[in-house]
C-alpha cells in the first residue's frame, strides 16, 4: 500500500511552481541576451553593407534585426507574465496563511469566551459598577471630619463677628487722632512761613 502512495503523483507545492517559473525566466534571460547580441551583430553588418554600397545585403540584415526584435519583445512579454505569476502565487500563499492565522485567532477567542455570554458580561459589569459605587461611598464616609461641622461653622461666624467689631472700633480711634494731626500740620506751616520771612 505504501508503495502505491510513493508512486502516486504528488501535487506540486507553491515553492515547486515558483522554482519552475524561475528556471524558465533564466532560460528566457539567456535567450534575451542572445537576441540582443544578434540584433547588435545585424546592425553592424547592415552598416558595413551600406559602407560597401550593398543595399540589398543591408536590407536583409535590417530584416533579420527586425525579426530578432520581434522575438525579443515576445520573450520580454513572457518574462513579465512569468514574474506576474510568481507574485500571484506568493500573494495567494500569503492570503492563505493570513486566513489560517485569522481562523486560529477566531477559534482561540471563541474558546476564551466560551464560558461567558453577553448577558453574563453585562451582569458582571453592573456588579462591578455597584461595587465601585460602594467603594466610593465608603471612601467618602471614612474621609469625613470627625468634628461637628455645625459647631465649627458657629465658631467661624463668631470669629468673623469679632473681627467686624474690631474694624468698627478702629475708625473711631482714628478720628481721635485726626484733629491732633491737623494741628501739627498747621504748626509746621506757621513755622515754615516764619522762617521764610
């Protein structure tokens, strides 16, 4: 049985096909170099025939050159087609590998979430939100001052009233000093006038 499997024709792999295409491109490269050499030779021969005034011979060489150029264009087109095939094979391989990775990731994600439904997740998120709200309330309760805020506010109001009373008293004391200051200024003026005379 294994002997039959051995002799069965194997499907060529992508790398096998790429290798065959690259070998064919090498053959086309050799042919292209030969054709370019033949074209140069025919041009040289045509020039030589023109110099010798052999028009018919020159025309024959130019026809040969034209045939070589036609073959060269075909070979270049074949080469482009083969290079395109290589790119398409590589692209197909890359696409298949990418698809395999995506399928693997999809299976893994399904496996990760197999024990959860969207309802379970929504419930767990609601529970988490409730827990965080409770934690916030606990934190606020713990950070409240232990002193009675009303008592402190009363004390603050009393302090403000005392300060206001002091400010009201100070202008009266200033009024007492104002006439004395005016008297001193008048005496200074009189003294200055006396010195000036």
